[in-house]
C-alpha cells in the first residue's frame, strides 16, 4: 500500500528464514520502531518454496528485485563471496540499502562495498556479522564515538567456546566436545571455519576495521585454532588459576599501525572474559575515556542473529534520507604489524626425557620461569610460563633448549 517500504531477502536459509518470520509476524512492532510500514516483497531463492509462509513472494531471478525501484532495501543472507558479493554490488549500485549477516563478505570486501554504498548514497549495515545478536558494531562506532579505542578483544566464536567449556568443566576430549557442538547445531556446516579460528578471524577483522578506521584483511591476521589444545593444557592452566579461551585481539600501536591475531590464550580466572561460557560471546572494548566495556550475549543462533539483521533494517528505514556515517576506509601496506614483534608471555608444555635438567635449561634460557604442575601428568612432561618478550625472542630461546619436544605453546594475556 501507500507508504509501504518494500524490501527483499536474498537467501531464505536459517538466518534469512528467521528474518522473514520476524518481518511477517511482528509487522506492527516494526512499524512502531521504524516509523514506516515495512513490507517483505521478495524472497530470492533457487527454487519455489511452497511450504513457506512467504511462498507467494519467492523469485529466482535477482534482476526482478534489482529493477524494482520501490525496493528500498535488500537483506543478504546467502553467505560466502560468490552470488552474495555479486548481488550486494548490484543492489548498492541500484541505490538500495543493504543489510547483511555475512562476515566473510564484509571481512574480505568491506572497504570496497562501503565505498560503493557511499557513492550511491545508501547504507551498508552488518551488525549481525559479529557477535550474532549482541549489539557491538553500532555501539562501537556510535556510543563510543568520543573515545580513542586502544584495543578490542573477544570470544567471537560460539562453537569453539562451547568446546573449550566442555573440556574445562566436564574434562571432555576435544573430539567428543566437537561432536556435541555439532549435535547441538552450533558448528558451521564445515566445522573447520570454527575450530581453525577462521570465523573468529573474520570477526576480529570487522571489529578492527571499525575500531581503527582502515580495512583489515583476514589473510593479514595470524590465526590459530583450538585443535591442538589438549586436556592436560586445560589442567595445568586450571592449577595455575586461569582458563584457555579462543580470543580475537586487535590493538592500536604507537606508530599508527595495529596488531591483530586469533589464537588460544590463557585468561586469568578473574578476567571479565574468563566466565564467558558455552555458546556465549563477549567483546571487550578498551577506550581512553570509557575504560573497559564488555558486550555479552548470544553470539550464534538463528533468532539472535535475525534480531540484529532486522534492527539494521529498522535503522535504515529511520534514516531514509540521511545516510548513516558508518564504516572505514581502505587499507595500506604494512598496516598490520608482524605478530612476532609483539610482546607476550607463553605457556609451554613439552616432553623431556630428563625433566629436571630441561626445566633448569629453560630457567637459564629465559632468566626466570614459572613451573606448572598437574596431577596426572606423565613423568617425562614439563610445563612452565615464560617471562614477557617478543614472540620472536621467545621462540628463538625455546629453540635453543636441548632435549625438549614441544607439545603446546599458548599465549598468556595480561587482563
Ligand atoms: N559458527 C559460528 C559460531 C556462528 O559458532 O560462533 C556465528 O558466526
């Protein structure tokens, strides 16, 4: 009808289908919050979907949506960088706002797409791409706008946090915990993106880009997953007073560059991130005026994610004639520093045929170490924490110790 704002969903999968559900079910609520009547006019799918409540809106040809001048906004929930990238480009070029949950798309093509949106006077919003339903990108760019951001760090992947929590609380092995995560439907179709840290890497890239203003690409961010974490690592760290979490971290450096990485990390039991368990995510932002802020909530799942997508739709509807200033600029050579030049302390677990001598050699190499103990450790195993130094230095010293077979190396965090 008159005054209706027409929109389209591309890809009615798990998240897209939930967006459709909210748009159809909560029309009155959305109108109240958006100040406009929103009408789901098209759902782009590969084939007809006769069982869905929006079956009469399904189209299979994107150009129908592209050429309908009344469609003011497109929701992209196809995923990946194939069709999704092409359609988002075409939608922006056609002057339509785009809202997406696609972290890979934004992490790999954000700067280009944001520039395209700007050139066409429309918005590209993607709150759902980081932390699922947790509002973090808008608060970071808007509510914390008066802060110089020093650092962003977070538990950004629900599946791996679920696995680590099961290992910590139930002494479950990595393999069993992964199976349980898959049975519960938390893991991506191919769990590699979760357990190898790829999903978390895309999210820290988006956070870092937004926090520091230049695009950070996933291939420039050192990334390590959790597949090598052993139950005994969990035990040594527990005895020491901490927990192992998969963290994404990005930090502003003195020289205008940043550091960024994804890796397992030892977090002190008293840290704000230590108690974030199961599929929950948390993002800690450190700013010069605010100090530390933590955003916490459900980082995965269809309804939490759809809630963030539809909120972006409302935001666009409310700012129809004023494009929101949101995003970042292009990158530059050498923007992300080499992680080996960053300072950290390391947790080390190793096999040594002569453990006492090996510990003594480690003490000599590093100056000082904290030896760790765990009840059922084999007699030929040692574990210790090094002092802080650059990773390059620590690795060199480690390589110089004779008679050690390294089993685990995990970074320590300082808050
Ligand atoms: N597989 C992802 C996770 C979903 O476990 O966090 C949200 O990106």
